[in-house]
C-alpha cells in the first residue's frame, strides 16, 4: 500500500515557475514508478510526466516537454514536478500517482497507475 500526498499548489503568473512535490508513505516507494497527471475544468484527466523507479528514465507529454521536469528522491520518498514557463492552459488540478515498475514502463494511461494522491490546484494567470 502506498499513500501519496501532494504539496500545496498555488497561483502563479504566466511565465513563472512552481514546484510540486508528492510525499509517499511506505517502505516500498523505490520499487514504484511515479507519474503526474492533471485535470483542467470540464476536461478529462491527462498525463503529464512519468519517471521510473530509479529516476534514470522519464517521459513527458508533448504539451509540457521542455518546460516541466519530473524527478524523485528515493531517500525522501518524494517525487517532484518542476514547472517552468507556465501558461494559463497549465491551470488544472495536479495529481501524483504510483505504478508497478514490474508491470509497466513509463505508462501514460490512468488505469496503469495503482495509487493516487488527492490532487492540488495550480492556477496560472495571464
């Protein structure tokens, strides 16, 4: 069992930066790959980024590639999402999630993730 708790998001101006963190409970954090998803108002939840269990491999949605960076610190049981050059269209509730590294490799679909955080609001003003 893994429990995930995202840090508080926030309000940022377009062009600005924000870093989200997601703290995981449990001693098996390092065996799970991690991902970030987001859901904008009246839209379906969409994949943002994924990272493998060691942090050595990452995968990004085209919409955030070059602007967002996913990373993890297994010693702290934490995964991060550094968001730079933010745009108003990045406004959404952001969720971290965990997937079984033995089953999937950098998955991008919701059903491939076993555990989810509660979500945190990020608002980018124009």
